[in-house]
C-alpha cells in the first residue's frame, strides 16, 4: 500500500506543499507565493492570512491529482521566530513580525541588564538575540500596548497555521527553541523566565516533540479531512532531515534567503559563541548548533531586482563565471538586513567597494557570491574556531547550491570538500516526520555533486582575510 504524506513549508517567499513517499522521494509539489511588507527600514512583516490563502491554493491544486486519496498524514514546518499574536477568538491582531526584522535589537541588552547572561543561559541555554520571538513580544508591549493587552495566543508561523488547520494550539520543541522562552537542554518551556516577564504559558500552549500527532485536518477536500497533523518542526531541522544529515558525521550549509550552518549534535552542548544558537532538533533527544547570516541568496535576488528583474539567475551565474576570482577588485559585504551571526549588529550595512568604470554586471554578481561565501566562512570559524571538529561531509543546499560556480567558490573559501545537493526542501523533512520516517538509513540514497577546493583556494584565503579586516574596521567605526 502506498504511504504518502503531505509536507507543508511556510517559507519566507511562499508556502510550498509536497507529496512524498516513505523514502523521501517527491511525487508532487506546488508553491504559492506571498508578499513581505516592509513599512520601515529594518522591518519585515507578513499577513498570516496570506499563509492560509496559500495553503488553500496548494490544496486546490492537490485536489486534482490522484495523491489526494493516498495521503496518510500531514507534516508542517516553516520560518522560525516569526511572531503571530492572536486574541481570545484566534483572530490575528497585527501582521506577523518575521525572523529578519531588526526592530527589537535593543531588547537583547534590556534582557541582559535585567537578568544577566549567566541566568539567561540557565533559563534558555542561549544568548539573547533580536531575532527571537520573545524580543518581538517585548517590543509590542512597549510600542503597541493596546494590542499587547488583547493577546491570548502567541505562536510562530507554522504553529498558527496548524491551529487554523486543526483548531489545536501548541508548539514543537525545535521551533519553541527559537522563542527564547524555552529551556532547550530540558526540552520544556522556561516557566521561571515567563513568570518574571509576566508572559503566560497559556499563550504558547503545550510543547511537543516534533513527530507527535496533535490534531486532525479540518479543512480542504473531504478525502483529506481527518488526516493526522503532527507538531512539525522549524525549517532548518526539516531541511536537515530532508538532506539526510547524520549527527556526528554531517554538517549542513544552506545558501537560501539566509545563510545557515546547521551542525547536528549527538548530545546537548551549550552554544560556543553568543551569536550561535543551540536548539532542539526534530529528532527526540537530539540537538543542534546553528549560525545564521541574514542575507545569502537574498543578496543576489536583491541585485537582480534592482536591475529590473529581467535577468535570470542562470544569466547572472554565466556572467559571474566569466570573471576572475576576486572580481577584479570589487568586494561585497552582504549585510542588507543587518547581521546576525557572528556580528550581532542590526546596524551593519551592505556595501560594494572597489568599483570602477571597467566593472560590469558579472563583476558585481561574482562579488556578491564571494561576499556571501566569506560570511558563511565567518560563521563556520565562529562555531569551530580551532577546527577541532572535522565532519565527514559538508552538505550544501538552498537556491544558491544550484549554482556550480557558487559551490566552487564556497569550497575554495572554506578550503574543504563539499557536496552540493539538489535542495529537497524543508517540506520534504516535514513530510518524513509525518510518516514517522526518522531512521535515516531507511531513506533513499543521498545524491549530490562532490566539489573539491580548486587552485583558487589560496587566493580566496587572502581575500577572506581582507574581508575580516574590513568588517573589523567598520565594526570599530560603528558602521558609520
């Protein structure tokens, strides 16, 4: 009998639905896009109802396929940290504040001054960062007090959508880790911290391990109503499952909207640096480190869009490939939305330097790829400063990993072999969790392209040193 699952990913650019089998092979997929609202510099918001509309669009397309009758479960994943607040009727009170939003950057210091870093680490296992959901709540309390008084439910993106799908509130341990209201080591809510901040536990609901079923689907075609819906997980954990990352052996790098290093752990270990997170993984009794850069493939998308959006990414890739390493003197800092790991500087700004009249589109495109690779290397060195950890495989996914040029640049910058993998997507990992397929050897084989460092490696080590010096200079100058 066919065992198929529907995996749903509430992404930053759009909502993706996939039908997978129990070996992780994608049988069908559809993506419905929505807009990001930017009312002020450094702000990023989305309308949760746009996520629900996109989910219905996915179901509408799915209903015309034969898979509508073979589904056994629904798995959910989505962008982490993005905060949704609702009233006692479950009605959304304001647009969701996204993971990339920097408005609450001052509140990390507020928490530190009130509690002290040692106590915060005891409560949550992590250092406070502006991107965590708690800091958005604190901003709303101070700047939108009328709305704050109406809050009865707080959730991240996929948990809000699950409520709309099932009528059940709750959070999984991986996404709850990113709220900064969760004791990650103990895998439970940090109730002492909640009490001191006067934030009710009831707002967030019960926490669940990711594969646990917490409701039944109550919308869509009759064939799928009543399907079990699991707690699900954050998008990075889901992507790690889809990419077959094995703790103790593999490390994942995503060149997606953001740049992410996902380092699975075989046991709990606290974060190695204030900008590195230690979160619960979607597997029970497992954790991971994670470092995040704000603008990875988003930098290239921004560049394409300001050129009018007429050039394809493939065309930009071809132009960049015709340019020598180092982009003939141009360098790029990919801090278009501030920076998270390792700088923790909302005020950091993107920039090109070294421009002259001889430079063309390809030079700038390659400089962006190189700058993003340098930022990822900076995170790698922050997680693993003395190279004491030596994973067997470095698996690279995301939209940027579809570029052989970008993969080669990254291998040269890291100075180590990598495997470029066609991105299975977070929705695949969510679907696998829904099927209970969390034993990696049972999955289909991992396929990818092996990339070895080239003769350009030495050149890129020198350019990386220059990148670090430039970042240091600007940081000391306060990014002015």
